[in-house]
C-alpha cells in the first residue's frame, strides 16, 4: 500500500485543545506514507434512532471517513472519568443502522493527555471496552497516559521533552506496525 489513511478523532471540541495539539505532534512523528484525516465531531448531531435510516450528512461523512481509512486514532481527554460525549456519539453513529458498523475490523489506537497526573487512563479503558464490543482491533500496549504541561508541545507541534518524544515515537512505531498488520 502506498499511503495509509488514518481517521483521527480528537475527543475535545475546544479550539485550544491539548489533545488536538497532541494529535498534531503525533502526526509529525508518523512516517511519510501515513496521512491523518481529522474527523469533525462538533457538527455531528446527537444520535437518534429515528434518524439512522436518513442519516444526517455529518454522521454519514464520519462513517465514510472511517470506511476509507486503513486505521483510526483516538486522541482524547477524559471527561468525568470516561470518554467525552462527542466521542461516544460518533461511535454510536458509526454502528448504525444495524449491519453497517464501520468500526468492525478496523485497526485502532488510543492516546490522550490531561493536566491530571493520571492522564486519561480511565477514558482509555472505557473506550477500549466500547471499541472491543464493536469489533475494532485496538492496540493495547504500550499505553500512553500523558500529563500535559503548557511547554510540552511548542507552537510548531514539536514535543519539547526528549524523553517524552522518544516514548511517543516508540508508540507511533508500534501503532504503524499495528495498522500494517491489519492491512497486509
């Protein structure tokens, strides 16, 4: 395969999102044959089964981005010890209508950052459980529980701490292998 497309889901809708900064930094660590396709969550309406057979355009676009991708990457904060509502909503739309689950068989990775010392550990565990139930192939190790500091990522999306950069590069290398494994 000449190019691997990765559908990227940033769980925070905030313009100055720490997790969007992290996603942009991770993008810079990817090999040249991997391209990020950021999925918009802010315009996807709340899931309503009454609308699943006449899917709203933003939800249909989300499903198509996943279908067109060789893998998915979730970069998300933790909200109230779980995943953000916008991310759960996207997953719900992706499973509907019955028989059109876009997550099944997809290779996936999960990372996140938070000012908390625990990073996003509980969000990641909840998201792994949800994605496993939907048939996604989620990379489980190494885990990334990254505490965010204002100077961790500069304005050009470079990771400023060498140890953190090396750790994240190791995660990226494992994720790349994971994507290739499921797209061989």
